[in-house]
């Protein structure tokens, strides 16, 4: 995958960072040029899953690039045609709702909007406890939208969190190759 230019956007599903950051590492090892992007919340919030500064240092050292974390820094992605694909992983219920409704008030939604104007693919890896409730309609709307693809997902804890969905992050790279060729990898529901 030499020279595929990937914009990798992390949103505030902090519990998944330990699984998602190794996927960024894998992309870089396989030759992708990864531009890291973090939502303002992901970039600035310390949680029980780690300090923001620790995540930032780790991601920047893997990608050898500064993280984009403001709307102003994300905006040139469109006009300068900087990326071949955007991966939003993890994608929160909050960001799903914004993307499905044309709201652009974070660096992740700005990067995505800017990139979509170039008719290029966006790959979403969901992680949200309301995936089968409030966010369900937003996932449906995005599945029906041009140039949007999903990493296959499943219920992560059907007995204790009935509405929770999470992507199979291990399928990110194969999903990306499919999306770059205009295909949704199947099955999308695991
Ligand atoms: C510790 C912690 C874990 C969270 N995990 C999730 C999650 O897995 N999925 C989700 O949709 N929101 C989760 N949230 C809520 C989001 O961080 C919140 O909706 C935020 O506004 C998301 O902003 P963003 O989409 O711009 O990153 C979590 C919040 C905290 C503090």
C-alpha cells in the first residue's frame, strides 16, 4: 500500500484507543502515509483509559507527523486534495450524528466534509453504546450515502449493553482496500 495517503481520525471513544493505535502502527508499517487527526475532545480529554498527552505522543511518534486537531488545520484537506481516504476510527455516536446531518463543527467533521468534496472515500469504524438505538438512524443514513463505507461491526455486549455496537478493528485495512476500490466489504454486520 505504498504511498496511500490516509487521514486517520480518532474520536472520543477512549476505551478503544488501545486497540486502534496498533492499527495505525500497522498501516504505517505497511507503507501508508498516515496523517493523524483527533477530535477536539479526543485531543484534550484525560480519562481512566489514559492521558490525552500520552495518546498524542504515541500517535505522533508512530506517524512522525503532528496531529491535526483544529478545524482551521483540517480545512486544507479538501482544496489541496491531501488524502486518498479518511478513516474515522473510533467513530463516536456524536460524530456519526453530525456526519449524517451535515454538521461540521469539529476537526474530524471538517476533515471529512473537506475530503468528501473531492469525491473520495471515507471509512467509518463505529464504537457507540447507542448504535442500535439513537445512532441507528444515523448509521442507516450514512450507509446510504455516497463514498461512505463501514468497517464491519457487531454488538459488543448483547446481554449487558443491548444497543452497543463496535467495529472489528482488525478488519480496518482490508475494509480500506475495498473502499479505495469503491466497494463495501461484506458482511458488514458480524
Ligand atoms: C471515558 C469516556 C468514554 C467514552 N466512550 C465513548 C464511546 O465508546 N462511544 C461514544 O460514542 N462516546 C463515548 N464517549 C462520549 C464522547 O467522548 C462524547 O460524546 C464526545 O462529545 C465525543 O466527541 P467527538 O465525537 O467529537 O470525539 C466517552 C466519553 C468518556 C469520558
